[in-house]
C-alpha cells in the first residue's frame, strides 16, 4: 500500500526554485560481487514552477522505478503519466534495499528505523532546493510512518498528505508471503529476519510504529498545523498461490478514506495508461489535495521561492504525498435530510453561484438523490460541504430585494435549521471607507450591518429617508457580531485575508469561470461629478476620458484583495451616481451598495459578503464581475472556516414570549452557580401548572440547553436518543448501543462546552433512584430503574430539574433543597391577565378579584383568559360563572393530589376553572370534549395523532368527522391550553388536566365508557411487535401501559380488545428480548381469551403457543414442552394435522425437544412436520425450506453423537 506524506520547502534567498537531479546513492555491498541497489532520491519530473512535491516510496522487495513500471512499460508511470495530469507537481522516487532474502547476493541488514532515517535525511538534504510529496507501499508505508519524533521538524511541518497502497496497519499476511517466497527459492543464503518479524500480526515493532505515527499526526493539531490527509488503497484481487497479501481490514485506517484497486498486491502499483481505474483513483486523490494546497497556502505561484508542500504515496512497494483538507474534525457526512443543513448561501447571479459552487469541498448532489423541498417551494438548490459545514446554495431567479426575500423565505421552509445565511455576490463600492482606507475593485466587503438607504417617503419635492439608520434592519445577531469582532482584529483579519488568495488561485484555473484578475488598467475611478458619456455602452466604446482619481494601491500589478468590515446599503435600485454615492457614504458610513441583503436580513441570521465590481457610479462595467464574484466566494469560504457552530438547543417547545413575572424565582435561579468548578444541580418544585421558568433564555442565555422528558423510562430514553441523533453522537445509530450511557459519556467530555440539561417532570423517585428491573441493555424499556445514574456529572454541565415531588427534587440535587415555585403575587397576576386579555377591558378591581378567586395560579389565569377571549364575554360575566362551582369536585381533586404527595389543600380553583372550561368546550365543540375525555386515559406525553384519527373513524351512529373537524377540535383544546403540540407533532397533556378531566367524567357518569374507548383505540392502532414496526411499538408502549390500567364497562368487546392489546404488546417485548415482561402480558392475554373465546379458539391457542415459546427462551423447557404439547394436540383436533398453525406448533415442539437434548425425538417430529408441510404447503414454501435446513443441521449433529 502507498501513502502520502507532505513536506514544506524552506525559502531561499534567490527566490528562484532550482531543480536538479540529486546524486543517486548506493548501498555498498560486502564485496565487489555484491550488486548495487538503486537507493536514495531520484527526480522523475520537475515543472518550471512547482507547487508541491510527490515522493514515491516502494515496499518489500521493491525498486524505486520498477515498482512503478507496468509490465509492458519501459519507464515508471509517475514519470510518464503523472506530469500531464498534475502540471504543478514535482515527482520524485526514493529507493532502499528492502529485500528480505536473496539467493545469490548478501542481503542488507538495515532495519525499518534505518530505512526511515535514510529517507528523512535524504529529503532534508534534497529539500534545500526541492519540496516533497510522498507515496508509499507496504513496507514503504512503514518506512514513512517510522520517522523520528524530534528530528527534522521542518519536514514534519511541511507534510501535507499520504496515500497508502497496500500498507498493513494491523499486521499482514506478508510474513506468510515471505515464507512462501523462501520455499519457492529453495536455498537461501541470508534473510533479513528483523523485517520479516515486523510483518507478523502481533509484532510489537509494528505496534510501536503505528503508535508513533498516530502521535505525530496528533502533534500537528497540537501545533496548530493543518492535519495530514490520508487515503488508504487496498488490493481487491488475490496473488496467485498466496491469496490477498494485505486484506482490506489490515490496509485501512479508521476515519480515513478507503479505496479499492481491482488488482493483486504486486500489480496494484503498476499502471500502463491514464484510463487505468487504479491510476484514475490515485490521480483523483492527488489532484484534489493539490487544489487544496493552492487554496490553503494562498497565491503560491506569485510568491518567489515559496515553501513547497509535500505529498507522499506509499505501498508495500511505494508512497505518494498530498495536502490535507482544511477541515476541523474531518469531513462532514452527507446529511440524511434537508433538516441537517445549517448554512445557506444565496446568490443573485449565475456567475456568483458558479464561484461558490466551485469552492465546495464535496457536492452532495453527486453522491445521492437530490433533497426534497417543502410544499410550494420553487427554489433551485445545490448542496455540498465547505470545510466542516454542510451548505445549501440557493439560486435566485433574478436580482433584487423582493426575489431575495422570496428565496430566503422558501429556503427557510425547506431547510428549517439554517443558523446562518451568507449573501454572496458583487456590489458597487465607495472609493474610500469612513476611516480613509482605499477601496479598489476586487476588494471584499463584509456587512457590519445593512441599511435600506432608499427606504422612506417620496414627497412632491424631495425624498425623505427613514431617520433612524438601523431601525429597518439593524445589526447582525450576537453570534455573528462576536465573530466579526474577532476577524476585525489584527490576527483575525490577517488569517482571513491570508486564505483568500489561495482560494482565488483555485478558482482562476477552473475552466469556464474566467475569474482571473482583469488588471489595474481596467480599474478606473472617475471624479464623482463626471458622468458616463453614453448609456448602454462601455466607457472604452463611448470614449469616457474624464479625470481619474489617483489610486495608491494600484501601483502594484495585482493588488491583494483587501477585506473591509462596514455598513452595506441595500436597496431596490442600482446606485449609479458618484455624487449621491459620496453623500450617502459620508452621512451613514456606508462603503458598498447592493440589492439583495435587505431581503434576506429579516428572515435568517445573515451576513453579506460582496466583491467590489464597480465604483457605484454611472461608469458601471462588467469587466470585474467574475473576479469580484470569485473574491467574494473565496472570502465566504475563508469566513466559514472561522464559523464554529454552537451546540444545538434541544428543547421541544418554542420560547414563551408572553412570560411575565416570577422575578423572585428568576433572581434565585440566576444566583445558582450554573457555571462553577463543580457541577451545579438545581430543582424547581411546585404544583402542576404553577408556571415554570424558561431556562433557555431567562436563566442561561449563553449555554446550550438539552430538554429531557422524565415522566417515565420510555420518554427519558427517547429524549436521550433524540439528543444523540441531533448532535450526531458517534455510535448513536448502532442498534446494539445503549443510548443512555452513550449520551452521558459524550456530554461529560470537556470539549462539549457549557451546557444545561433540563430534566422535566421528574416526579417519580423510584424511577430515578429505585433498583433496575431485570438486566439493563440497549433495548431495556422497564418502567422502573436507577435512571439517576445516567445524568451526566461534570463541572462544565448543569442539571435543572422540574418536579411536583419535593422528595425527588431533593434527591436529584443531592440533598440541596429545591427552589419552590409558589403562587404569583398581585402585581405578577395583574401583568399576566393584561397580557393575555389584550383588547379586553379589565379594571384593577376585577383583576384583583379574579386573581384572588383563582388563587393566583398562572395556568388557571391563562385558561380563564382563554375562556373569556374565546367566548367574547366580560371579566364580570366570567366571575359570575365562578359562583356556580361544585364543591364536591374540589374536595375530590384535593384528595387526589394528597395521594401524589402534594399539599393537602391543593389549589381547588384550578379544578373549578377547568370544570367551567370543560362545559364550555362541550357546548362549543362536542367532538373536542370527546377528544379531551379520551386523551385523559393515555400517557400524558407524545399522544400520537393516529389515536385521535382512529377514534374519529370508528364512532358509529355519528356524522362523518374528517380531518377538518379533527383539526378544529384540537384547535379548541389548544386555545384553552389543555393540550400542546410537541416537536414531534404529538400532543401533550399536563397530568393535572388528565386528573381533572377524569373527575369530571366521574361526575358525568361516562368515565367507564371513555376508558373502554381509549383501550379499544390503542388496541386497534398498536401493531404486533416485530422488526418492521419496532419504532412505532416503542413509541406507543407507554400508552399501552396507561390504558391497560383503566377499568371500562367490562363488555365482551372491551375484554377482547384488552386481550388483543396484551397479545401485540407482548410480541414487542418478546422481540426486544424482555422475556419476563412478555410472559406477564401473554399470561393475561391467554386467560382473557380462554374466558371469552374458550380454550379451543384459534386466538386462544395462538396466545398459548406464544407463551410456550417465551418459556422456551427462558430455559423453562418442561413448562414449554407441556404447554406446547397441549397446543399441538388441540390444534390437531380443531384445525387438522395439515393446518399451517398445527405445523408451526409441531416445529416449535421439535425445537423444544432439541433444546432439552432429546435430539432423536426432535428429528422424528421435525421429519413428520416436513412430510406434512411438503404435502400441504409444497416443497418451495419458506417454512418448508427453513425446517428442511434445520433438519439437515440436526442430522449432521447427530452423526457426531
């Protein structure tokens, strides 16, 4: 295998690269008869102005030229084929004596360390006038890896990439290959045993080499250097008589690109034509890396005696080197959906989009089907990656603010998680910045803010612009402003400017872009008062010869693009007046004029990056458009190299903009040490609906927030799974991984930054601090267990719990008393009512009385306001309704809260308010009242819309209820704040609402009817658990347990529905391997079906058969056998011997006997089953084939007994 190792060349005084063929070194033999082995560096090709060196290093028994020469060729392909394909690369090859045996000559006894030292010292001498890139093969790869840690640090810093061709990383079959070679040779005079030992799989030397190599790679990042790019090629064909010498698993490095070459180990380094697939693959990697070298190093062609980067290709026979991709943390994966894009780039002109597209590091449109779009989105998109960022490029259909706004709005609909939009293109500029800095064509302007300079009123005699400069749009958001502040600094600005020329060079050589610098002669700034001679013609054509303003920077032949951070004017018209340009620039500090930024600014967090293509006067020219567009695109890529995305805010609710009051709670919460040397844990406790604080903004606006539902184990696990998926935690998509410890370990790593985890509805002490039920594994879904151990513990993270249970809160904070969230004070309730009753007259006295009657509870006040608004009644009318309350209902509600560990005098006014609202909902929308009643029996979180749809379809004797009626009914419940839609489009109900609803149903006498309806609905929707529907079964399982606790009317239909639901849920638990839980449900299902259907009914027999299978999986063979025999005999009598269910029972019993060690009985029964299946189902039926295969395995096993 080969590998690429880059080096950078030291600059010399002359400024001219002198290329020469270095002296060829030889390893002297022990006598004159010893042949001279071609060793050292040999130059194969040198262009006039090389940018990068490629060094080829051969491997075991290789030769510095023959290794790379095709069987029918006379010269190595790096010399013949590579120069025309990679013009800026100098090509070298390195040779050393790596023969492990020779039948006539004396073998070199150099070890790998000696060869590595020779390679580096040769390069150190040669690079005084030459720069290096490397390719290495098998042993050559080890030579490249085994370089010293401190010696020749200049070579280490210049290394940019390595291509490995068949190089072993975990040992290889090379030792076996060498031994076969020895035997084929016959008598061997001498062998280099030390090299052969390295090739063995368990070699300590190989392990040391690998460890040293990875340490060197890591050291680059520690020193702030670009990472070494690595690609691993492996052989796809075996070597005749030997097999694969270095198999794929040994030839690849985790985390780097693996590429196969359809050839054996010897021929994988020999290419005869440029059409050879192996050559195309290697050339493709080298070409990509050389392009990145141009971009990173910046204008290497224009700087005298530029340091050269090195690329190495290595194989068991040789190596090649290339530059590292400028990404942080490795290249991004192709996003799974359009929701995974966080960066949008918007371009008005095709030439602007072409420049941006050409700088994509990856084009996702080439790697898979195009991403879908939101309904009604007419935009055209290109998708790819720029550095570490997944980017969507939106192509505008035309110029202007209106088009930009439409494109941005549609882009936001299709790509809802965009965190930054960059408007890239060309613009007109003022010739000087407010600070007096000279601006020339080709410079780049980054928006410090956007001003609509033509926004205002047109009066009869003048135009009056909006007075406040930034009112209409304003500054960028805080995250963008922070980055701009960094880049404006001396070092930040130089880092940004330093990368632009390299990207411009890369664009300059792209065919079709025509992005070369037009020349200073075309940069003409006329005095502001001089008007263009003839509209529609170029200055050269119409003879514009006004006085030119001298430009100091144009004294250079091709001035380096400068970057200016200033205000950009965005309007509906093109600025074409030098006088007006200067007036606006002087007044507002504007340096650029364009037409798209204002359309995007209010839709996305936005930055505008534009290249100067004319001086915003009447002398507009197209000569600079392509270069200016390329400069803006280059700056965009450099800018994104500094954009560091923050951790996501994983909160399933939008911010409550109507949040008022709670100043005391907020003050106490903000005083908590959420950022401390040790982990901070805080809990809020109070009555449900008391009004929690939104910690995303109120308590910790600068911390990443993760929201975890903790009402039960299923919701807790689901929340962790969502965090893992959204944050891309490595290993989250492995079905065998337990997501709970995975996310815990990931958040505990120091590089995750400051974060806050909100553990919501943590009410069950047993759930967090009880003993786990059964073994804990990746599929554990038990309702009880010690979930507290999965809360991350680290100093950079904080835990905020919300709970209705003081005990749980105290345990979660490790003994620290939680913060109590009590009733609102009068001022807060008055503010809340006036916010919610916008447009409704309410006197101070009415506000006081209403707040007092509702005991100052926020949820009660919000619901009362919703009732008043919905019914268009006055506050006094609502107060009169409160006088009609039912004291009995209040007492029942208080008692219910006491059983939950709440204060005995729970706020009864909540129930009173809700009872009034329930009646109003029932009168306003009967269907909404039914849905509210039905949902009170489900689990309170993530109620699937499918449940409600099925209920609306199954009701008989009612008028049809379609999607419109369902939407309206749910809308009524949302208006009263009884339900809320979560992020996954499910519905959430507060537990208090469910309790009050059930008590309301008790009063109405309909609680058993709706309990039966809830059970029936879930039983119809919940499928039988298997692989295909495991996600649905897991998501709905909490609702299954909830409705199974309910007592309905006890009708035959209800009992059959309960038995069906028990049967299906048991199937899911069986699939998950939770045999004990599955057994409990199967026993209940069996008993119910016996009572209702009888012991001989097919459904009853199915439940019994499933229970027998569960016994078998638990190792309870005797119980499984007895129950299986009973099912088999009954099915024979009821269904007949050839019925498929009977045959299934027969096969299952045979498996049970085999598990008991009764192989003879099992064979006889399975043979009987097969005979019946072939007659009843046919020989090609899947069950017949499966059982026949089992039969053969058992027969084979019996032969060994």
